[in-house]
């Protein structure tokens, strides 16, 4: 059997002299206690030395990943291919499978082989007699450094650790600056309290305190480089009437030292921000364009690295930074958070509160795609991030405008749209709608053709005068009936007109709605007719009567009145009837 042993200096091929040793590995270390005993178990057959550290790193990296390097392939073809009958013992099972696939060699890897490798490593110096120990140690140290750099994936262009440390330091500087400025305002406020209200900017306040010192020197100090003219005038006026306490020179010196620290930290903070922005543009350009430098750096810092952030789905990127709220919501069975660190992005900040959840979900999906392109892509262009940003901004405008561009939709949605968005139409009132009088008038000739018919005049609808009361008017016609025979008891039969109406107000009686009862009684006494002696015939007026009289029926006619015959007309009719009887 042949044994493949890997060293920092090269590959070694040993010949296992006694194959029965693999069956009893419990006491195998006794056979490797001395170099002489080890030489009786294994014997060096071939040693392939690495040319340089680069070759050693490539071979070691391939072995770690379970692959076969070029140098190992050449060496196995030279040495092992001659003895195809022998079995090759390999420490890594993945490497053995790769050798078996490419060279058709039978490889073995188990616990017994691992124990044999440990025993060979204990006596490696004696087994490799022709190789100096100092050179082996130097090769091992160089390979260790090279392998460490490879595992860290060291690159001067893309460094995750630098961005993570920079953004963490930036957050710490912001906290410290706030604490220092609050302390400075409170400390100097005992001496000059009016200055805190006049100057709201923190850096301008600190620089002003650094120049002024005590308020007595305000009038002689030049603040034109720091403050505008109107604010400078207010500061000098307030210093003259200030109600603060008096402080000593030692106090103002300590306050000014604190101001110096604030100014230095703020200047360093601006430099650190510029450095972070340049690193983010070089490392994650698409993510930086989409969400900004600070939000992108915080996402990378929270995930650990850009590669880890690229592995997260969009739903995780959306709530990244809100893990406590998420687990609390899951535990209490309440609504889960809609956003985490991505809430501080400018795209989410410029939307209204009701649409922040939708925009954060869409932005998280685009940020996940941009991160994968930055981490795994070879191209470092900003096209993808800019394109996604335009899409998100278009979506924001569409949500904020309230779907104004929507053409189709339900009637309910259209009514809601018309309620809040007025049309640009100008409507004019039709003046013809003011007239309520009928357009057609009866001619005088038509009135003369049927004198025995009841005349009907159309006037303004009474509903305008009395809108709450409507009258039902039933019209009947009066026709004269000629006598059927001759004799003294010849009588005249008439059909009388009756008007049935509901009781109305006193005003309606004045317009002629009621019937004069006295006139009917006088007519009955003159003709000798009584209600008990004879029956009156009644006929309802039909639509034919309107056709004969030339009056067009109208469905909207509700306010018509009947014109009654006067007493003089009745007397003339009686005279005509009397003359006809005598003749």
C-alpha cells in the first residue's frame, strides 16, 4: 500500500511495509516511538517539493476544498500510475474521490488511515532525512500566513471590516458629540442663559463660546465668521442685559477646553464620514445609490459582511435591525414590524405614514438584488441601483397622487375619485328652465266651436303655492239632452257637472275650487226637478272628450281649474228652450 502524506514543503509518498498494521491500530503508536521502529513500518518512496509559497498555497487550498491540484496530479501520474495494483491511502475522503475519478486509482480513507497519519507526523523529521528541519519550519510559517490571508479574502478594494468599524465609530462619535454639546450648553447656560435660545446650531454655539469667553467680552468680540449680522446683534444686546451668574477665569477655561474637544471631534467626524462614503461607493455602489451610505453601511454591519447580507432574502433585509420587535410580536401574537434599519432611508422617509410599509417592502426587494450584484458580480457600475431607485420613486409618486392615472375601475372607486378631485368643466344654468308657463295656448276659434263644453284654463301649478298639499280634481262635462216626447209633462234632462275635490284651504276656495250650491238649488226649482223624483245621470270624462274639444291631455297637468257658467248664460239658455217649445 502507498500512503499520500501532505507537508508544508511538498507531497510525500510512503510505502507501507506491513499491511497488517492497519488491522490493529490500537497499539500502532508503539511502533512509532523511535525513528528505527518507524522506518520498519513505512519507507519514503518519493518526495515532490513545492517550488515557492504560491505553489504551496494553491496546493493547500485545493486540498482544503477537496480538489486535486496540478502538481499533485503530475506526481501521482509519475509515481503511483506505475503500481496500479497498489491501494492509495489518503487522509481526506473528498480528495480520494477526486483522485479516483480522474486517475482511476483505488483510494482508502478511514479511521485506521487517520491514526497512521498521526504516527507518521510524529516521526516526520526522521522519515524525511534529506530535508533540513529549518527549511521545513520556514515553509510552514510562510504557508500559514498565506493561507490565513486567503481565508480572510484580503483585498484592498473591498474590505468589509473597514466599513463595519467605520460606521460603528461614526455612531459612537455622534453619541459622544451629543453628550458633550449638552454638557457645554448646560454649563455655560449658568453664565449666559440667553445665548442658548439665540443660537440653535450646536457647532456655532460652541465656536461662539470659544471666542467670547465671559459675556463681558461679547461687545469687543468679532463673530462675523460664525454668525449672521442680525444674530450677532441679538447676542451683543442680550449680553448687556443677561441675568446669568458670574464665573471665574478657571471656570471659563475649562468650558473652552470642552469646546475645543467638541470642535475637534466634529471635524474628525466629517473626515470619517467622507472615508465611509468612499469605501461604500468602492465596495457596494448599487446599494449606496439605492439606500444611502449610512443605511447601507449599517445593513452590512448588522449582517456581518457584504456576503452575508447578500445571502439574506428581501423579507429579512426589510426587518433587519428590528429583531426584538419581531420576536416580541410573534410571542404576543400581534402585528410584526414593517421595517428596521431601512426606515432611515431617504426613499422611505419622504413617503407618508400610510405608505411607508409598501415602500419599505419594495425597497428591501430592490436592495437585496443590488447587494447580490455588488457582492457576487464582477461589474462595479451604478446602473442597476439607479434604475431601481427610479422605479421606487415612480411608485411613491403613484401612491401619493392617489392613483390619478387610473382609467378603468368600479363605479364606487370612480365616485370616490370624483368626490375629492373636481373636474375642469364650466357648467352654465339654462335660462329657459325659469319659465313654468305652457308654451301652447288655445285659440279663440276652438273655444267658439264647443260653447257647451266646459272651458279649462291652464295656470301655474298650485303645488308651487302649496307644496305640501296636492288636490285631486275630477272633471266632468255637462251635455244637454233633448226631450224624447211631446206633452205637458215634457221635461228637460241634463247631465250636471260635479267636481270632487279634497277639502282645501280658504285660499283655494277663492280661486274657484268649490261649487256654488245655491245655484244648483235654484236651477232645480225652476225646472221642477228634485233630487228624490229623478235620477241624475253621470258620465265620466274620457280622453275622447279632450280630442273633440281640441284640448291635448297632459300627464303633468295637475293645477287646472274649472270655469263655471254664470247666471246670465243660464237665463239665455232657458229663453231659447222656451221659444223652441212654443214654436
